[in-house]
C-alpha cells in the first residue's frame, strides 16, 4: 500500500465510499502524492506519449492554424498565447517556431501556461528558458489577463476527473470507490441518481449500462467560451473521445505505456477518460463562443498538409522511416487519426478557421 492509498482508505473510513470523481482528483492532483504532482511521465520513456512528442509536424500545423486565426482577428498586439496542460512545452516550442514566419506575431505573443504541477512547471520553464522564451504560469484560465487570445489544449480534458453512473435494477446509481473483498479498493454502486440528471434517451437503458460526464471539463469549456465572447480569439481542443454523447466505461490507467488497474497503486499511473466533445461545444456556445467540429485528428492534419510537410522534411534530410511512422501514428485510422478529435472555438462572428470552412 502506498501513501496515497493509505490516505484514500482513511477518507473512506471517515466518510464512506468516495465518488469516482473524488478518487480521480486525489489520484491525479493530490498536492504531495498525486500523479501530476509527483510522477508526471511524458514522452518516449514515460507512461504516455502525446502528439507533439511524436513529431514536430503536429505542433507546426496547430501553430499555423492559430497564426491564421491571429491574422483573421486583425493581427492584434499583444495577443495572449495560452496553453492548457503544456506537458514538456514541446507543443509550445513547435508553435513558436512556426510563428517565426510572421515576425509581427512573434513580437505580439504573450505566453501564458495553465499548469498545476510544480514538476511540470519546472520542466516547462527549463525548456523555454533554453529557447530564450519567457512565460507566465497560472493555476486556471481565470487569471490569464484580458485581451485577444489564442488557446490550445492538447490532451488536457481527458485527464479531468469524471463521474460515472451505472444502471442497476432499474435505477441509475453513482459509481463509488470503497473497500471491497480481500480488503482491496473496489468499485461499488452508490446512491440513486435523480432521473432528471440522465439524458432522456438513456433513462431506461439496459442493466449495467455506464454513463460518464465531466463537470470540470464543461466548466472550463464554458469559461473559454465566455472569454471568447468578450475578447477576440480562437481556441483549439485536441483530445481523444467521441463527437456525440455516448455510453460505456472509458476510464483507463496507463503505467509505462501499459494498461493498469485504475485502483492499483493510486497516484502511480495516469488516469484518463474519453472526452465528450458535444458537451464541450455545448458549454462553450452556451457562454457565447462559436464552435466548429469536432473533426478527426487525421482529417484535420491531412487537410492542412501534413503529408506535404513530411515530404519537405524528408527532402531536408530527416529520417524517412521516422517520418513515415510519425505520419501513420498521427493520422492513421488505427492510431491517433480517428480516435483523436479537434474542436475549434472562436469569438462570435469570426469565420471558421481552416480546415473547417467547408464542413
């Protein structure tokens, strides 16, 4: 039993079974023992690899879309360049390299990183300092200064704590974490959920059906939408998930790029769940933003010329095999290309950014 599991057991002993949302929050964000506080492991040698770590091509294309958005906004200066969950700052550095084709944009950007992990902040600061880039860190988007904004969130929303409800005996019940058989942590059925909290078409779902939602994700999307309604801006959200509300258990744990039991060794594995893009779009548009998509990551990158970019990198001497593997991983139907989606949010009245113009 590790230290975090001991704390979780103590909380269960005092207050009873924990809602899954609370369990995930402790596993990921406990100030001392949470995964992102004590053991964030991103990249080739870590627990998971994000698209920016696969190839520079991803960040270059995302940066090109944001640069187009900046021009569509009238090239304001300054413009807040905001990233939620910046990882190792790889995406930020790739975007900034792309921005160099527009010297006025490089001069205009004011970088703000929303990151709660002290370890990741230190890693981001080290890499940005090496590149001569200055930035300001925030615990939430709320403290980013007002003004025109370009925002990106890549694999940020999937790591926010979710709720799960399960159909049992004709009633929907919250999924909780308790002490189960063999004195091990176990998922158990909790209190009944009011019928009005369940979407109309699923109130009479089959026994064992699981529903997920993420109040934290909707709240943040709503805040982004409100910001875009007030100040001109463009936001790109990239993550794995589904376009429309769906049901099923998508909670997973990754340790060393291998699936693990989410209840085993709390805080030592990355816990994630599929993102409901329809819920994000609904929350953002409810507070004033316009939403475009989502579309698959494969179609997003392909429409914006990732194939041509790969050819140019090959011509410049980059390893052809590495580029082929990266291209397949980012755009392939059996890899990130279909599972991952890209949602664009913009200020009302802005034209759809590429490649959403004809969709």
